[in-house]
């Protein structure tokens, strides 16, 4: 059911109320968080707990008003770094990715960070490029700003994964029959084919994603490893890194989350995840194949490339991520590695500064780099 506050004039009323009540409430809460026993998560300190509360309040506003793009940015503001990418021929999208009457591959917006790559005439330069193809978080229904979050992600990957450029790959947000699964995964394949079409060595392409974006990376790997049409077989990337991937998506995602340890202290909301799951899941009962792509927990698959999984030991998704990683390691051995950052909440790729965990984030990305180099 669509919330009352998502339509005008109620949305305007809620927005005014939110901006009036938030500043004094945050001041009051910060004062409260100075007392360690009164913090939601005592070990984070007052700044970390305030960052957690601000994040949850913003998510509450987004859920109530259905403001999917309030944190986003128009791709055209990236100017020459923005590239409109057309989908490939429909024969590339087969199996679960095949176009339906409602859900078809569509053009996507690629944002290059920090600069546009060399021209395609400079083949020698392309051979030197190492590209991170990054799929951002957002529970499939919320967009993050490529002008803010994008630069921070690109900086972290450049410094520690030693990539020369990052492609910010914003897939379609879910919310209509045209944008539920497999729309976002169709977009992921479109982005990947685009990067390869530029002449980049596939071994120099690293797939990256956080939260829902991490789910997409896992699904794209599954498709590339198991379901590609023989006539259009795309080469595999050099590796993949996922941060706090959402690996257990069900029709009762909100209730699932509430039953997790750390759900009360972590950054996410049950209502946000429920909205995301309801928007992303296609109508009707899921067959086993589709379920494996949407919710990879308990659906491990064989890999030919290394997969590095980072999560927070204090995030609500930790148990499901650890179970998924264990299943993948049992099937793939040391090709798959998990690093659970002590005391970390959900998705420190985006939240590391607020929690003073930049060094922890960078150390885990460097560990991923070593895994990828070892696999060459």
C-alpha cells in the first residue's frame, strides 16, 4: 500500500515537518549519546551513533515519501563523463534475462570517475586500463549521488584496488512491472558488455557492488558463469568484490530483517527492505532458477574468478552473508574469501567516515587486490 505521505500535498507537509523536527532532535540525541550506556551501539561512540541515527532518519523519510531519487543526481551533470549506453542485441539476454513484454533491456547511464577514458583509437592506452565496474546500493528502489558517493567509492577503489577508472553503473530502480527483476540485472549485463566493447582486457575489469549492488554483482557472475548463450559468450572479469551484499531477499524481507541480530542498532530499516523486496520481486511464484538469481543464499554456484566478500561483524546481514560465503567457499575453495570487519555496521564502503572505519575499509580492499593478483 502506497503511504499517504508519498503524494501531494501530504508529501510537502511531511517534508516541512521532517526538516523542522530533525535538527533539535539530533542535538538532543547527540547529548544522550555522550553517555555510553544510552547509545544504541555503545562501541561506536557518540559520532558513530549519531551517523547511524541520521542514516535511519533519512531512510524513514524516503520510505514515507517514496522519494526514490532524493539522494541521487542527474547523470547529465557529469557532462563529458556521462555516457548513454544502448543495450546489446536481444540475443545476448537469454534465460532469466530474456526480454518479456513488460521488462526489456533499456539504455543506461554510465558515469566515469575520475575522468573520461582514452578514445577508442588509443588501443595501447586501453590495454593499460584497469576498470572497476561499480553497482551502487539502494535496496533496488533508492539512488545514491554519483557526485558525492561516487567520488568516495572511486577514490577508495583507486587507492587500494589500483584501478585507473571506475564506472558508476546506476541500474534501473524497481517499482513498476517494467522495472522489477530482471530489469536491473539486464542493465548490469549492458554495462559489462559496454566496458568490454571499449577494448579493455577482461582480466583488468573488476566487478564491484555494495548491498543491493553486491547482489547484482553476484547475479551477474552467476549469469556469466552458467547461462550465457554460446554464440555470444562474453569473457569473464578479473574478479569481483562485494560489500555487505543483500543475499537473502524474500517476500517478507522486513520481518526477516527484524529477526536478525543487530537489526535494532544497524543502519537499515525493515520498512525500507520490505519496500525494496516488494518492488524488485516479480509477480507470482518464483522458480528455483529465478530465486537463485534474486536471493543467492543457499544457491551456491561454481566460479572461475575470485570473489571477495566484505561485511560488518555488527550488521544485521552478517549471519546470512557469512552463510552464503561459507557455501561458496565449500564449492570454490580459496577462490572465495570473506572479511568481516569488527564492530562494522552495514556497508562501510558508504559509511566508513561516519564510523571512523576508513582504515578498516581500505585494508579489506587491499586484501581483495591481493586475492585478485594471486589468481592471475
